[in-house]
C-alpha cells in the first residue's frame, strides 16, 4: 500500500476538527440548558462569576468555558481570566428565536447519537425507525433549529413568492399546516395574518399537545387549532393554502400525500412545499450543507419513510426533479420553484 503522507496528514487534520466538533456538540446542549450562554451574554465574567449567577459548580463551569473558548464559541481574555460573547456569538447562542440561533441543531445531533443502536439494527434488517421512536430531544431540537429560519423567511419572502396567496391571507384565508410538529410554522403565519384561520396536523400526538399549549400561550386559540392526523387523512376543508415544512421527503407515500392535499384544496388553492436545499445530482450536494442533510437523512428522514407504508425513502436531499415527479404524480398540473435560501427550497404547486 503506497501512502501519500501529505494526503494522510490532511485527512487526519480534518479528522481532528471533526472529532472536536462532535465532542463539542454535547457541551453546547449543556450550556444551553443551564443558561450559561444567556448569562454570559450580559458581559465579560470569570468562571466563578458565571457559576454564581447560574447556580452551578465553578470547576465544571471553568472546564466548560475552556472548551467553548477552544472551539471559538466564546472569547477568553487572560488578563483577569475573563470570558465573553461578542454580538455575533450572542445572536447565535443566547438569543432564542434569532435568525441565527443554533443550539437546537445540537439537540438534534445528540438525539441522533441516542438512536445509534436502533439505526444499527435498521441497517441490518431494513426496518424503519419512526419519528415517534426517537428521543424527545429530536422534537424540541427540530423546532428550535428550524423556527429561526421560518421566522426570518416565511412571511417576508416565501409566502410573497406564491402567486396571489399573501393577498388572500391578508384578507382572510383558510390554511392547513401538514406535518406541523410543535406548530412553530403555524403560529408564525397566524401572527402575521390575523384575519386568517389555521389548523396544524401531525400524526405525533405529543407534538400536537405541545402545539396546543403554544397556541394558548400565543393567545390565538380562537383561530388556530391543532389536530392529530396524517398527511393522507387530514380532513378536507377547501383550503386556500396547504403548507408542508421540511417533511414531505420523510413520508412513506409522498405521492399519496400529494393526491390527498390536492383533494383538500379550494379550486384556486395553493400547496406550498418547503424542503431542504438540494441539487438533483449527488455530486452537486457534496458540500457542507449536503453533509448535514445527508447525515440527518441517514438517521431521521430515510428511516422515518421506511417505517411507513410504501416507504419511498426520498431522503432529505431528494432535489427538485424528484419533488416535481412526486407532485405531478399526485395529480397537480403546475409545479415551480418559488424561492430558495442556502438551506431551503420553496415550491409552489397548483391543481
């Protein structure tokens, strides 16, 4: 075996970076849960001061802060042994709901590690792993990771990109959010369009229970409700808009879901499909974003689809061509890419 030492050293260097990132992920979750980032955002402080303010142990906090500094997640000033967050780090780590808030992503990563034994079994047997079979960290992490992107883009650019829909929502429309999870997307739309009514559907009962509580906190229960139902059996109501956020590729029978969505739409209704950003060819997805989505798809999306009927297994990097095929096979006549971000593709489908 002929080894190129330079190539080996480069690979091992990348490995060290990856291993550090993997081990760092759990520290982010701990810091988030204990409020360490939010407290440190108040200003520079020593480990002892941060521990006092958060009612935690100073020795643990110092080790945690050291790991954060080594990862570039906090700054360290040797003079005075002070740790601090700059404005950008604060936006990403300490401000829940900001467009750059990232701790939820690390909750998803931790949930994947907890699923390793089940995924090993799935690889050997071909069985699926349903969304409901994952650790609860996945449900909360998914909401917290995706909500900032929805908050930043859904009302400002995605809905306006759909022909005639924003005007309908402003005047008063009927909307279904299918696969709504904890209801973040539903409530963002409800807040922006107070004359419209919304119903969120999801097969996962604990998520629907969470969404109902969130609607109560938001004070919108008079025009927002959440119900347990799948994408193939939620009740029709001549919806002006049906939305699916980052979940069509998870479904075992996305063609059947598409056909059912069509049957629930008003004659001039619209289906908005939000999917992870993906090119059609594997070789065009071999990049940092594709790395995240393929990894998540291995543990979450593909097993979820395999656990259901048909088990089409589109995966999180299905691309526009495969999505078009699914939508057209479901009976829709019109399909187009309406908008995009570095992380999402937004499609518009019409009967």
